C-alpha cells in the first residue's frame, strides 16, 4: 500500500482500514457485494498482515487483471472505520449515515445532498495528490434536457450530461460550447430464445442477423449515438473483437429461411421497453426489416420492470434489450452472454452451450494476458456466429460543456464515475 495517505478528516489510511472496508462489503452482503463474493468466500479471508499490507485469499485461481479491476471498482472503496463506526445504527455498519455523508480519502467530500435538487462536493484538503483545483462542485438535478441546454448556453452550468441528439446538433457549433463524444460500455442487442421452435434453428438466427439494417439504425435513428459493434465485448476492453460480418442482405436471409423450411416466414414476438427512446423506434424498424424477409414480428411494448422480470423467467421469444458492463473487464460480458451456468443472458435465452461456457470459465482463470485475450477472441467469434444474439451497436454518449472547462475526462462505464481532481476552469473574462 502507498504510505502517508489520509482520510478526509486527517486519520491515516492503513491496512486495517482496507481490511475493515472489504470485510464490511461481504458482511453487509448488499446487492453489489457479489463483485467481491465471486472471488472471496468469507470476511476472514481478508487480513491486514502489517500496517501497509493486506493479504486476500481467493476461492480459486483467477486472472490477475480481472481481480484487480474489480478491486478498484467503487464497491471496494475504502472508508474510515473510526468515522463509520461512530454512526452505526443497529447492524448497518454505518450504511444509513453514509447515504448522506462520505468517509473516504478521495479528492472531494460530500458536503450536502438535497434529493432531486443538487449534490454539493467540497475539496478534500488532505487528498494525497494535493487539494483539487476547484474548491466546490455542484451537481444539479435537471431532468429536462431543454432546461439543461438553456443553463449551459447562459453559462449557469459548466457541463450538461443529458442533452438529446437534437439539442446536441443545435449547440455543437455555438461559440463557447464544445461537445465530447465517447463510447460507453453498453451494448444494445436482440435476444432470441432458442427454446422457440423457429429460433432453435441456427439458420433462422443467422437469417435474422442478415435481415437487419444496422447502418440505418445507427445513422438514421441514433444519428451519432452509436458505433457499429456486433460482438459481445465492448470497445476498448481486452478481447474486443471489431468483426462486423453481418449486413442487410435480404436475398441471403430469405435463402437461409428457405433452407430451414420457412420459405413463407413465420410469426414471432419482440418485447421492448414501452415508451422508451430510441428502443421504440428501433423495434419498429426491426419489425419492418424482418417483414421484408417474411418474418412477421408482433411488437410487445412492455413496462421495463415487467419485461426484465419475464426475461429472467425465460418467458420471452425475442427481446430488444441492453447490457452495461458491471466492471471494465471482459469477464463481465463474457459471463453474461456466454455462460448459461450463472443464469444471466445465455440462460434467459435458454442457450445451454457448454463450449461457450467452458471458454468463459477458462478465460476467468487464465493468468497470462495474451492467452486470455486469445480465449476471448475465440469466444466472441463463436458467439457471433452461433449465439442467440443480434448485437446491434455500442452506445456513444455525448456531453456538452463550456470551453472554459479543462481536463474533463468522461466515464466510459456508467457515466457518473468521474475523476474530477484535475478538472479546472479557465479564468472567465467578459464573453
């Protein structure tokens, strides 16, 4: 461990604090605890062996990159045991208090959280890299995109995260405003339940892949909000496969359907989140695209909570859905799309493929980075050709900001894990 780090209140951050924080995750066993529990069997397997060394016993051999990536994720954030323990309520180990307070060592301290209004962060004077350039950061809750635009144009806010593509197009060339676009670790896909008599045929699934107008979705509906990706590990993670072999080929799709015995097509249901943009427009386009090859798609707009509940019950025929990586390592997507044994996406689509599942588990344990990358290459090619998915695109997000904002680095995972230490604002003269 790095020596000399202090918590925001000045207490030293040592190995005991790390032991306490990681054990606390496993003891509380809240929803995100699975991130550590997949590697660590019990709290006692995390031990501070001296003031600056922590020994963690893992359940089994795992890829070092994978474990370190998860260890660096927010779930494993180190909290000040002394401060947290003074605010315990029952058996919550300070969780209730931490909802509105911080007890860490990062560049900023949570000063205030007014629900549905704003979050106020104050610079941590004890941050080990030195006090941040900006003393106070205010994160405002502004749900209406048009209001965000007005605030940005007037200079009342410095950065806007929630602008629609129409608003981005309207302001991107305005003086004093710059737009940053970047891919995030989110994929949009169609899941095909192979228990369905039509979708059980590999030729039918391949025909669907050739029937879809991917470029039309990306250019006409998303208009810069996506990049073409057809494999299950997003850019730029280890194992990303840029292969995009599928394109709209109506004749090839019809030929495959005829070979499968469905020259006259068939009827199939496609579920998607009701009222959601751009999913509704994409679902309607998919209906038209598949209709051109004889597949009659019945759209089933469904409340998202109900749709995902039914999806988890293996009760959907086809579904238009998305997957965001829980942590920036290929293992998360590989497990979800490729390993039915963990009962995520492969299981929901009833794709019980042992070749795929075995590759996922081998890559999970592989310690050599090059060998691990080769396994993911093999896995992504296998799923691309045989899997029950049509990966449509990877999401590209846009953030608009005033040109006086410097050193802003976007978050490619969930968009909210921002490293703000180096961000600063130019001196603003009359503009």
